C-alpha cells in the first residue's frame, strides 16, 4: 500500500472550520459572566501619581492584584533582568501599558465604564531610539544596574582566534548597514482569553489564544504563587499567531487573579488597536556588517548588531531572543571561518519585542545578502557565482559561531534557482525595458533556516527556562482507534493531519482513524508548544517513536494470540499478517484482546499505551528565493512580477501543507519588505494602530509563488522532515531589496532599509536624480 | 471596540429626517451607508447620541439625466454607480472612480452622498465634486438650498451642511464628448484610500485644450483644484510636453503635509507623476 | 449609559431570530451573541479585514459595519448556512478544503461568503476581477494563492 507520508492529504482539521464550527476564544467568551477592558497608558514614560474609579465601577488596579512581576531570566553575565508588573503601578514604560482593568456584564458596558476611570501621570521624556538610549546620562528605562552602557540589556561578543589576522589579509572589504523597522506578527485573530473559576473544584480554567498552553500555565502560576495544578490552560482553535502568542501576557495573569478572587468567569478579547499597541512588536534592528574577501572567497565577517527591544523582557524567551539569535545565526549559509561580532539589545519606552516568524533571520539574511551583492558589484563578479563559491557544501559543517549544520542543498538550490530564472533572458529583457523607461530588477536570496532545535540550543543561550523537548502519549482503544496526545500546540499548521499521516504509515491504518488531542494542559503531556518551526521535527519525531512502540505492542500481542513469534508478523492494511501465510488478525481484534481478554496475554501487556519523547539538536532547512520586481521610479511603487522558491525542507510529510507554509511565509516576508511598519511619533505614541496605517497586503499585492522542492535526507531529524514554518519570511526581504537595488542600479542606489516604502524609495531616487542632473 | 450608546430612529422621508434632526439638535447624525461613520463610532472618534437612519428613503436612490446635467441622489450606492449607464465621459469617470472606492463590500453599503458628507479629502467623490463644480442640494427646516462644491468642503470631515440639513442630491455637468477624463490614484494596497490621487477632465477641440480641470486628493484638508496647472493647459495642444509642464506646476502649487505614509516631497512627487499620467490617459 | 433596546427580527439563513438589542449592536455581534451563530468572526471591527463578511440580500457586506437594527427585514446569510448539519460541504467549502485554502481558519468564513457571492453571480469574472474582489479580505496565513485557486475551482464546479 502507498505510504501516507508524501501525500497532499486534505487536512483533517478543515471540515469543522469550513462549516463555521471552529471554536476560537471569542466563541468561548460569549458565555462569560464579566467582560474586561484594560485601561492603557496614553503616555510613553512617566510616573503614575494616582488612579481611581467612581463608585459603582468595578475597576482593579495593581494594588488589587496580588502577583509577582514577570521577570524572565537568562543565565549569562551580559543579560540584565527587568521586572514587568502585572499592571503598572508606579513607572509607566510604554504607551499601551495596562494600568487598570474594568469589568462589566457586557463588552460595550465595560468600555463605557473604562472611560470614567481617572488617572494622573507625571510625564517624563521618553527614551525612544537606541542611539540616545545608551548614551551616558540618559535616564534608565528600568532602575537596575547595567554592566555596560545604560539601558543596554544584552551585550554579547564572539571573536574567533584568527579573526584579526585573516581580516587584515583580505584583498577586498565590503561594508553594509541594513535597517529594519518595527513590525507586528499581526495574527488575524487578536489575543484573547477567558478565565473561569470553578467553585466545585477550586480550579480556574484559562482558555486563551496561545501557542504554548503549558508555559502559560507555568508562568501564571509562578506569578500568582499557586501550584500548577490549580490552573488548567486550554488553547482552543487559535486564529494565527506567528510568534505573537508565545509570550506570557500580563493581561492573562490579571484575568486569572481576578477570576479566582471574584470566583467568576471573565473574558478579554483584545481590540485590533490594542493588539498593535500592546501585543508584542519585533524586528527593530540595525546591522553593520563588514565582509573580508580574498580571491573571491568570504574569509571573515565583522558585525555589529543592535536591537531595540522595547520596555520589558518577554517570558520565557526574553529580550535576548533577537540579538542572540542574530549573533549565532548571522553567518547563515556561507562558508567562512573567522567571525567577530558584537550584539546588543537596548531597552526603550516602546512596546516590548517578542519573536515574530523568523525572529532576527529576515534581517540578518538581508544583511548577508546585501553584503554579497555589494561585494559582487565591487569585485565585478557575477553574484550567482560569488554565492556558489561561498555557500557551504560539506556536511556536517561547523559555523564560526559553533553551530553544526546538517546536510542540505545550498549550492544545489542556488543552481536550480538560477536555471529556472533564465538569467540571460532576463538581462536582455531588463536592458530593453530600461530603454522604454521601465525599471525591472532581479534579486536573489540564499539562506538557511535553523529548525527543530531542542534543549541543547536553548541551553546554549543560557535560558533560565530551557525549552526544547516534546512528548506525546498514544493510546489505541479497544476498538482500534488511535488517540495521540501532544504537548505541541498547533494553530493552523495542519500538524494534526501531518502527525496522523506519520502514525498511519507506522500502524497501517487510515489517518482518519487517528485523533490528535492538543492544547489542553489537563489532557496533554507537558510540552513547549508550537513555535520556531519545531513541531513537525520534534513532535513528529516523538510521535514516530510512540507509533513504533505501539506497532511493536500490536505485533507482540498478535504473536501471543496466534502463538507465533512477532518476528514472523507484519502490519498491513489494518491487520497483522503472518509472513508467508494467509493467517491474519485485524488490529481491532488485537485491541479488543489487549483490553478485554488481557488474561490471555503475557503479564504487563494489558491495554495499548505508548509514549515518545524527542529532543534533537536541530536541523537546517535551506532555500534560494529569486524575485523579479518592477519599480515605478516616479512613485516609488514596487510590483512583484515573479517569485520563485527553491526549498529543501527534507522529507515532505504533506507537500500541500509545506507549500502553504511557504506561500504564507513569503507573503509575510513581502509584507515585511514593502508594507508593514509600526511608527512611533516623537513622544512615543504609536501612530499605526489600525489597518489603515499598518498595511498587511491583500491578494492584489501578493504574486503567484512558484515552488520547487529538493529533499535532502538528514539524520538530524527522526522523520527526515526539516522545519519550514519561517523560511518564506526569512528569505523574502533580502530577495526583494536585492531586486529593487538591481532595478535601480543605473542610479547607483543601495536599498538596505525595510520596509522599502514608496516614500523611502522616492527619497533615494530623487536624491540620485538631483545628483545626476 | 463598541460604539458609545445611542438612540436610533428610522426616517421614512427627507422631511421626517429633517424633523428628527431639528428635534435632536447637533447630538444627532444622519446614517446613510455607514461605511465611514460606523468605523469612527467603533473607535469612539464619533459619538452621536442619536442616529437618524435615512437608508430606507427610496426617493434618495438613483440618478437621472436632464439636458446637460446629471443628478445623482445621495443614497445611490457606489456599486450602483459602478454599474450605471450614465452616458459620455462623465459616465466613464463615474464608473471608473466608483470601482476605486474601497472594496466591493464597502461599495455595496456605502453611498455617494454619504461619502460627500463625510468629506474625506482623498475620497473619489469629493475630488469629482470639486473637479466638476458640483452643486450640492440639501434640505433643511427652512427648505432646500444649493451649496457649490467650492463652498461645501470646509476642512477634513467637515462639510458645509448644517446639523439639521440632509444632503439629498448632487448635480454634475454632463461632460460633452470632447472631454477626456481620467483618474490616477496611488495607494499602497488595493482598496485603500489613495495617498495622492489626481482626477482630470480636459476639453480638446481642434487639437487645442479649451477647458482644463485638475483636482488632487490627499494633499490638503480638502480635494484641491490645481489652478496653475489648469491655466497652463488652456490654449495648448494636448502633447506630452504640455502635460509634463502642467504636472511640474501642479507639484509646485500643492503644499501637502508629510505623515507616516510619506513625506511632503513624496506627495509632491506623486502629484507630478499622477497629473502627467492622468492627463495622458483617457477613460473614453 | 445603555440605551433602550429594540426588538427586532433577523432573518438568517432562512430562519427568523427574534432578538432584543441595543441600537449600537453590530450585525456581527448580534449574529454571534444573540443568534448564537459564532461562525462569523471579528478581526478588526473597522471594516478592513473582512473576517466578518456575510451576505445581505445575497451581496457581501462587512457585518461589523452594519447595525443589527439596519439588518431588520433583510435576508442575511452566514457560513452556517452554506451546508447544514450532515449535508455535504457546499462547493465553495469543498474547494477550499481540496485546495488547502485555509490554515488557522480565522478568515475562512469571511472568504467563503465573499467567494459564494462570486460563485452565485451570473458573471464569470476575469482573473483581474477575481483578484479585485478577493482583495477585499485579509488572510495572514495562506498568501492567498490557494484561496484564489479554490475560488476558481468552485466557479468551474458550479458552472458544470
């Protein structure tokens, strides 16, 4: 029988959602007793002097909520831990920070009453940019000791032993500075939660739109000082997250505290503006990179990385997540030995940062790919050739930052992409187009995507809480149905379907007979959730182990039933068959026997239960993106004409799902490259708080994406699958900005800032035109 | 994100609507399609205490043509205009502009008069009214009056309609067949309000421009006629050089503010590019 | 602060719902909370994302920008009406399933209703027209490619 792995199986999750029967947190909220409105500071920095609510308004301030502040930790000397109170009570550190929460019996009424709450803030000058934030004499955003400069909360270095010597020996040094502005993960469903106290058990259930229910449970219980057993966390259907729902929300702590205090149920559904203001931001970074080349080979890289991480540290991954990932992974797919990097995080009076699809990699890929293009120009080399000779190609490869890269197809993906791109035909077309005043350009981006990494990778970062492993437990019931309980927490990735495909192949049953249970701390094993392109690799590996164990149990029991050695049995088409004989026993009968006639079986084989645990070091996917753009030089508008992805994500469990991840990832990368930007004014007020000002692209802005797969087999992943959730987003900005730069090459302009908005492009073009005149 | 509470009344006729407005004073607002008002109310940026829903007044729907004037009644939906068969260059401009109003679901609810009464400086209909010197007919307690477009748009979101008046219909000149009309918009995404838009109508007789109308949106607190550029076109042949010269003048005569979507210079660049393209193109 | 409630009848998917609502109640909230039809979702409440798209008199509208009181007397259709109970999926739903046109599912109801209006219309849209209409709604997961493919396939399936 054909294997289930590799099939474009329509997702098992979908019919429910398609019929409108999905169950998102707002659907649970309909039945809540009370509805919360958080009152948020309109001021970026200041001291809260007083806050009060009129009689009759059910309003709670910091003093009413007994909870420890959220204080994430990294065990490294350069990390500065800061505290985030559940509600601000003294210092106001960013516009949007919650000060109080009002409860009422309807959402509209709670918004009405929230307008009556009075508070007074002594305004301070906000600290808003990384340059001035770390200048001596600047007011610290938190009153803590800073081991280096003021407001610098991460200050890390790597320098390989022979760096200075090799850098000095270069025949060409190329320097590039790239800038990324603030962006939002912006799931279509905002955050939201319902905390519900059960007087019968004394426990509280938090239903919340999250990527990591077990960690939410842990974080809230730590803050409230209660045993984990007193809180059940449920992630219902989650309307997208992209990293934006993997950090502990102070609002959730407040809701649970109040639900316990008032012995009731309270719902909070974030508004879109609240999501922009106070859900997590990301990617406000500057990279200055210098590449040293000798004979056309990159030999040494020097880099200075600076991230504006906002006012607080996110739990559990901390505000080290961007600068530390950037430092470790900047070398990317390129083969060189010497590396000197400084990576810093600076706190400011802005919304805190947290992971967003790709985290630092879209920007670090932009830095490396702009460096390669700039170097090719300077050395008068073909950029395809320059990449080809510098891409890693012997595995395992040890990067200058110490990462071990498993086998991939870096050169092969580049070469296939080149072949598919008809480069010569394009250059011809480009020259003819220019004669007619049409400015087209082609851009390349080669990159790696580190995925599926377990505790070793997080431990290397010094995390106080060290994520990584995943566990699953599997049961086959007495009629042969399989139930798989997982600690991962999928929210749109189709993991249920992909895991069912894996199990179906191991147990020779139909994927439709497999139920996957996730997103409930009461009924799933502890797990870290779904983020960082990890679930297919780690949870998939754990599932494979559990399924193998289950298969062995079935064979053993069948062996006992048939009085034959399990070695002479095979699983096929829903039954166990004796090799070379017509004798067989259906799985359902084995299952029935395991439960209902266990006295016939050897001791210890009653029931059918298995578990799997997997904690891999990680694996790298790789890809090459090639983009063709047309730039309207008079308006600065950019149209993406063609988009090609050559991707190696190892073995594809469900190619339709993989393609979907790439489509969506590239669309977000396009958004990052051209459209989306969170803009603060000079007083620290966020200006982009609606979909009129923050611009997720529509279908009209996203081109057709042509995808080709290579499938390198790796031992770094049990199933052979590599993660693919972030690659699309990681590769797109670099490819697009390279394409724009190529289109505008006659103007001698480099486009190193994202998003490359029409206004920014026009400013560059206008300046170049003035110089040329 | 729920609006502040309000009372709701349905008006069955314009007279009833005016009576309700008189009764409730300036705490009341007229609700037409609601596609601009309701979002502002959801953000609590608009807080009317009473909404007078005129959506059921069927007399306020549709358009008619008499001699040289096209009359569009205020509740005519954007999608109805997009599908209308108003003849000549005006019809072409109306249909094309209607297609650029928001997205389909917005065009299905939103109305011509509602958009004008909302007075967003980059709205297609505010530009068209300004471009063609539309005549706005309003009804109030003391009867009907007409407001010329140039007097209608006071500033952002502020039309010269009194609190107790209802915009009933708009007269536009039916442009003769010698008119070439066009609209060019620059928006970051499909369906967005344009950052800058330029609408044009030029009359060409015997290869000479005999009337020139240019209007820019997104550069001021109201849609703006580009008078210097218009003047430079009259009497000239409709050549690329003429258009380029007018476009340069247009970009110099506007004084837009920069905002998060672009700098002042960027908007001036857009005025130049879009003026040139609008003049060069023709919808007929 | 609240204002007097109005008693209205909403006709949704062919059934009448007698409900009492404040005038400020949006059609979306009335569907979800008063009619208990939670398949219609709210993504922005300012008319841009389209997650709340429903059909009113067979035309797509933003249910966050229609007051429940305005919907009185109109025929409203929601995702729950596309295929009821154990009925097979509606051709548009089926096409979305087969073409992997959803991931997290939060935009799906809105896109299904928008697509249904296209599939039911007499005109076969050009590729550009199709993009124009489908650009009305936001999806954060799919990159739109499979949504477009699904709608094209549903159009074809229903014309056969």
